[in-house]
């Protein structure tokens, strides 16, 4: 019971250790995923910072930026190669939103932008399959409109406007500036291939900030003098509505999550491999402990079996000595009873009882001899022995019993010689042939067959046409004191098996066709 509780505790600790490893790997995988997410957020911020610097460089007339100049910049950020940092971020699309959450300027695959971005408009991130979208503030225009006092306005290009007559017959919009009012900066001159460098951007941003500060207190949608030339003929209300629609409120950046998913998948495989080998290690330790316990138990049993075997050997020697010492008194009793049976003056009843004593004494003596023979240690002295010659001599020794029952004995096979102890082998043959003679009835047949099993081994078979041995008793007949004959001692076949195993041979009982039994001895070593 104590060993069982200890084993349960150890297996529980192994399982708990494996669970801790699993939890640790899950936590590490979550950490790696979060680090990859943070990297994407940082790239989104870097793109926003880059775009803010560009927009500061593109400002004119305060905090306004021409759409015609901004669109090539956005296209270059998404599709160009001028900014390696942005390109390595897997930029899919970029869009600038107004206060209503509508895109003012966009570039790239805008279909990958989730619809929730335009409806919710909150500063957050949207994860979808294959991409992630970040909504961030940019250039003084944050998601919270109260956090800015000078929002950036994206002015439409002149080509979007046509001459429209008001009800009073005056022009409200024109597509070209008045004579002499051409903008100091040509729109076509500024493209993504000739953007100013970092120092120029910083200097221009500083100048724009000063200009913005001076014009910060000017009323939005003021007079025509503060407007771009192609918008000077709009009414103050129309111009204010246009500014409200084109006022920046946030930046939408959509990045590819291919790299994020690759990192997550690779890390997941790594964590899975670690968990798998941790489980294999735990199972291996458990099996090793189990095998160790079984080995210790087997060693303990082996020691106990060795002690029991030693005790049985001692008991066997004592029993053999007792049997040997019992034969002498039995011989004396047999002799005295035999003398009584031969005295003429003894009454007939006494002579009959004396002869019965002699018969019973002979039976006990035979059993004692068999027991002593079975308990005797087998020391095999191998010599060259002609197999057919030994079979013939044993058959001749049993001629009286064979002739009495009129049994036909046939010997056939190759003339071969084997390596065996001659005395012990003759005892094997004698017991097997005697068992076959006792098994068959009158006019029975017995065959002794010898032959080569292989180039170095031979076999011996003794067949009879007696009643045979049932399948369930074919292994029990070799046990001591198991017999199917009334006059048998039950030690004959046990002695045969003992001698066969001492030689390194094998013996088995098989059915004979159409009836009878076959005792087959195999692996007899051939001698040239």
C-alpha cells in the first residue's frame, strides 16, 4: 500500500510538471504573439510619423495641404521603394478620415479596410484574416476633436471645380485663378521623386508652424483673400462646409499580418515540439520507474525463489535419503514374509497373507526406486552412441512383455549416431517403450522411427495405436505422479523429461493417425 501511494505521488508530480511546461509554453507563445503585435503597432506609428513630416512639408497657407500633392506621396508609401522601413511593414493601404469618419484621401487596396472603421471612428485596431487596421491621430488632428485647435485640411485639386452661376447671376466657383494670382508653389512641380530631404522638411515645418501660429486666430472660412485662388468665389457658408468635410480627423493604416502569422505559426510549432518532448520525457520517467519497480520486485522474487529452491533441494536430498533408508527395512519385511509363505507347517491362511505382504512390499519398493531415480541429480556424460543399436537392445529387453501381449514392434529409419549419455538414453527408451506397451491392447503396433532433422540434428519417434492422450493432458503427463495406468507410478515420463532436458533436447506428445500417441524427441546432436 505504501509503495502504491508513493507511485501515485510520483506520477502525479510528473503530470503536474508536464502541465506546468504546457502552461509555460502557452504563456511564452502569448508573449511572442504580443511582441509581434507591438511590432506592427510601432510600424503603424512610424508610418504616421513619416506621413506627418511629409504633410508638414507640403503645407501652404496655414494648415492646408493640397490633395493633388498628397496623393502621390501616399501612393509612394504603399507601392514605392523610397522608404524601406515602411515597405518592410507590409503596408496594404492608407487613408485619411474626416470628422465624419469618411475617407478624404486613400491609397492602396482600400477594400481591405473593415467597414467598422468608417462607422465607429474610434482610436483602435481591427484584426482580420491576413491584415490589421490601425486608426491613429495625425498632424494635430486626433480622434478626440477636443484635443486639437488647429486641424489639418486637405484641399481638393482645382480640377474638381467648375463655374457655377448663383441665383443673382454671379460666379460661385471657378476652375482657374484670377490673373496675377497664381500660387507661389506650382502643384505639378512637387512629386514623390523630388520630395525635400529631412532637413528641408524640418525647416519647412518650422516655417509653416510660424505661419500657422500667425493665422491661428483667423476665422475659418473667412474672406476670399485667405482662400486658394480656385475657391475664392465660394460663399462663406459653402467654403465652411467644404473645410468641415476636408478636415482631417484620423489616419487609417492597414498592414499585412503575413509576417505576424508566420512568426506565430513557427513559434507554435516550437512550443508544440517542446510540449511533446516534455510529455515523452514524463512518460519515459514514469515507465522507467515502473520498470525499476518491476525489476526490483522480480529480483526480490528471484531471491525468494532461490531460497525456496535451496530449501527444496535440501528437502529432496532428505526425502531421497529417507527413501533409501526405507528400502532396507522393506527388504527385511519382504524376506521374512517370503520365508513364512514357504513354510509347509504354516496354515494356508498365513501363507496367503505372507505372499500378499511380499507383493505389496514389491510395489512400495518399485515406487521408492522410481522416486530415488527421479530425485537423483543428472550428470550427463556424453559419448558417441549408435541410435539404431540402442533401440534394438531396449526392444530385446522388453521381448517378454511384447510377446505376452502379441504386439508388433517395427524399427525403421536411418543408421545414425548421436551424442548422448548411454545409460540415461537407454532409460529414456525403456520408459517410453514400456509406456507404449502398457498403452496398447492385444495385437497392437509400435513403431520406433529415427531420422535426420537437419544436417546436425536428429529426431526419435515412438508411435503406438493405443487410445492416445487427450489434448488437455498432453502436457500434464510429464508431471510427477500423474498417470493414466492403475499400476503406474507416475514418475516414468517425468524421469524421461528430466533426462531429455538435461541433454538439451525437447520432447512432446502428439496425436497419431488414425489413433494412438506419438512421443517425439528432437534436437538430438548428430555425430559423424
